[in-house]
């Protein structure tokens, strides 16, 4: 299959070269150009986009979701293999399939609970009598929860271990939370109970260990997720979308993305693997998620002072910190919490399913579209809502290709990634294996993971240069449930910002973390990326995500009743994402706007000036070079905009469009520095890498300055200077990349 991609790439270059030569020397005035020469200058077909929008069928998306969620399909399980075959069969269908589809397997390191020895949390008294046992499986309300393949709640990559200690409440498990507790009590030998949010899953245990904490329990606070509602009699699922009391959020507790044992190498059978003992970014102590019904029982019996106001939630009791331990008047008086974890790591084969529609003019340029396929349980919202949308997009496009009605200008590659829930493994291994080819040829990556969180409005995070094509598509598609209001006009009501260039526009977020499969593409490879979904009205709920997230209640029943009855929001996402895909694949000139990138950089610069210029200057570090670099980038972007406006690319040499497109495509790569973040695996993009700082600006610089301010050490200020130089030079390189596109000939 790779040979086919290479052959198509060489063929595309040959077509361009021969076309230019014949066009220049062989065609006499008045003669008609051959069809293939017309194709070289062919632009996006608006009527085809309208036809695509009309053919996207919400009921077919519903059918896709029903099939994908019949059984739990955690990575590498029989249920997962069934979804591999389902997607592969759809993409190989003779009437609506793609040009080619195949599976790619990787040998990856995953973490599972022990079926024969379930993880257990108990309260035991001094005589070791069990006073309370935490519920091991979620309460069933439908047959879905009774499926024998529903995995017990566990913390993936959390270590096995048996610990016992007095209980303390540590809020969200941030370093500052443990520091506050440590001021008034000795945490050595304690077990901490913390709520989700504020810190990453694994960080809650990583932060705890230095204080002597020996184990951690994690729960979902109903104040944060359920707007305070707690009763499954009439308030939570199955009566609404809210999480029932026994619901437990599973998840991966490892920090880095990609297969943990093969960093920077594709995880094949013979690949070198580091020892399991050398794993980084994993919890050093046992950790286990539990439901809020059990969390309430434990927290409401705690002794000690009352927790700060910001630590309190919706339980009908005082949130005490623990003595450590329980109140003397409690039935748990003088009792310990025991935590027995039997998780184990295993090497297993995980599959990506890949599909391709070959490009007709530039087959060596790739537009990628992907989503992961694996889930923790049935995964109706996460990720199958996205897979259902992707399958509908490929059905419509596949029929157009098979019927001879259309073929994209550029090659479209679809990826159904495996083992994302564990560590974005499938997409990361793909990026590592094909790093060179993808870096040289990829135009953009579109990620649609959870396609519908809820049915209020579009939400997008993206590279700034992709903002324009996202807006164009959102203006063309009608909002879910409306025949008159566009997605764009609906979106701007819920999420908007003030742009110096455009005024009030929908807010497109930045891809600053590693929350889904866009991470390997934007952070590791420097490919312009976007993440698209429909979401809820945040003015009406405090829920940090849809409440059934990663639980046994994320089912077809849940989606069809409470998330998107009628599946019109799924349809809207399919139409919007598909329209963006078509414009990226078919436009003569890539629909990227570098001036929008300049605006993003200027916003980051303004925050740097406001927050960090003074302390840097006090340590003899000037940011004038950074200011000049951003100014230079703006100038280069403005000039390129002018060149594009002045060009008549349909009637000019195809190499001019190709030259400009290469600069637009490679702009994002200019910000990749393999040495910028040696302690952050996979993060190489100096603008959008993750940061611990709360200041929305250049991540390396922000984190370095804040560390230097905290320590006052000369070497830390030197690191701040280093990161200032790294980002300054990256922006300058990007400006030069744009300048090359319109240099005088």
C-alpha cells in the first residue's frame, strides 16, 4: 500500500511537469487544451459540496452508532476486533467503499484489571473486620451494564499494590492541595480521596507520593458534573443525562502519548522496548476510581477541620479534611481504608484501519481525517459518535467515487485509530512509522472524536490558519434543527471573541494539549490540525464534559434519549467536517489564511508583554527580538495575501499554485523544534505545546519564566532566555517560509 502511495505521488509530479512543458510549448493558439490540463486548474466544485451536504443522512448515522455500540469494545478485546471488521467491510464495499482499505497492527503495551482478582476498596477496623466495601461494578439500569465484557472501573497504568492507611480529603490532587494538607497534618502512610478535575488523572497520584501518601481514590464530584443532582430515583440516568451514583469514570493514568515502551519508535513486533520499570509519567502508588455514592460515604465520615470553601461539593455533609481518618463518633472510628489493586500490563496487538481515496491531480498531497475506534465500555459518545459520522462521510464520498461522479484533487486518507483511550496509541504509532512521508506531504489533519457532546452548538479548536475554511464551511451548513440559521450564526451566539481584524467572530480554540488524536499530528509532526464537535450550552450547566463520560452508561440508549434525539447534531457535524474536508482536498489554492496565524501570534505576544516583559527585563533579558519576529511574520503574511489576491492561478502555470500551496502547507512545520522540550515527550511545536502556566502565551517561555520567578535561580532565568530564543527564531523561520512563496523571480 505504501508503494501505491509513492507511485501515485511520483505520478502526480509527472503530470504537473509534463503539463507545464506541453502547455508552454505544445499547444497552439486557438487549440483546445486536453482534459487533464483542465484538471490541473480545476477548483473546488460548489455544486458538489451542496450535493454532499444534501446526501448526509442522520438515520444512517444512527444505524452506524447502533451497530458500533452493540457490545463493549475496549482496545484489543473481541468487541474491538468486531469494530475493526465492521469499519474495514464498510470501506471495502463495492458500491460505497473507498479506493483501498487495510489494517495496520502494532504490538503495544496496555494495562488491564485482573478479572480473577478484582480491585477492591474497603474500610476495615483495628480487628481487620470489613465495615464497608466500595461497589466494584456500576448499577445496571439496562442490559448494557450487565454485559459480561463491561470492564471493572480501573486506573489504566496505575500500579498493582496493597496499601492501608487513614483517609484524607485532598480536593483535586494538585500539588497545592497536598501542600495545604501538609501544613496541618502528617500525610505519611495516608490514603487520599480526590475528585476529578484540576490535575491530570495520573498527576493526582504523582503529586501525592512525595508527601508520603500511599494510595489515592478518585471520584466524580456531583457538583462538578451533575449540577448537584445525585438521586437515581428521579434525577440522574436513566431519567436524565446526569451520572448515576455508582457511575465511575475510567481512564488512562499515564502522562505521555504513544506506546509507552517504544518512545519515538513504531511499536512493531521486533521493535526495541524499554523495561517496564523505566516507564515515565505513571502513578508511583496504587490508585483507583470509585463512584460518588461511595465517595459520599467516606467523605461524610471524615474527621478534622472543614475543607476550604472551594473544595466543597454537593454532598449533604461537611467536607472535612480528615484527622487523618474518621470522626470518633463515626461508625468508621479508628478504621483504615484498604486499597488492593491488581492491574497488570500486557503486550497486545492493536489495529488501525486505514482507507484512502486517491487524488487525481496531486496524489502526493494528503488530507487526513481520523478518529479512534476503541472505547472503555460501549462508548456511544466517546468515540463512536465520531466513528458513526466518519462512516457516513466515507459512504457519501465513496458512492461519488464509485459512480465516477467525483475524485478529489488531493489524496484523502482516513484513519480509524486503535487504543486511543490508553495513550493515543494508534495515531501516535502511525505518525512515528510514517513520520517522513507525512511531514513532507500532509496538508492537514481533521479530528472528529466525540462528534456530539450535546446538541447546542459547534465547537472547534484548530491551527489559526485553518480558521477561514472552518468559517466558510460553517456558513454553508445549517445548524441542527434549523432550516434558516447557519452553523456559523448559531455558533457565534455561544462562543465568540473580538478579533482586531474581523470584529466579533466565533471563537476557535487552540490545540494546546493532547486530549485526542490530533496530538501526534500537530505537536509531533507540525501538521495543521483541527478538532470538531457539537457541544452544550455552558451557561446552563457546570458539567465539565457529558456526565456519562467513560462509564458503563455511555450507550446507544443514552445518546438517543439525552444527547441527540433524532441525530441531527451528528448530521450537522458530518456536513461541516465533510465540507471542510472537501475544500481542503479540492481547492486549487489551499484555503489557509496566514494572516489569521499572525493574529494568534500577536495575541500571544501581547500576553507575554503584559505578564513577563517586566520580570525578564529585570533580569537583563529583552523581548525586543520576539516583537520583531512577530512583526516580520505579520508583514510576510500580508505580502503573501496580496500575492494570492493578485494572482490568476487558473490561467497561470500550475507550479505557481503548487509553490504557494507548499508554503501554506509547510508553515506549521516551521514551528517544530525537536530539542525545545526534552522533558515533554512528543511535544515539539513551540507555539502550541502543553503548558503548566495559566497565561495564554508561548508555552516554553511562560513555564520557564514562572519557574524562574518561583526559584530566583540564575540557571532558571537562563532557561527562560533559552525559550525566548527558541520561539523567536521559530517565528522568524516561519516568516521566511512565507516570504519564499512570493520572492521576486
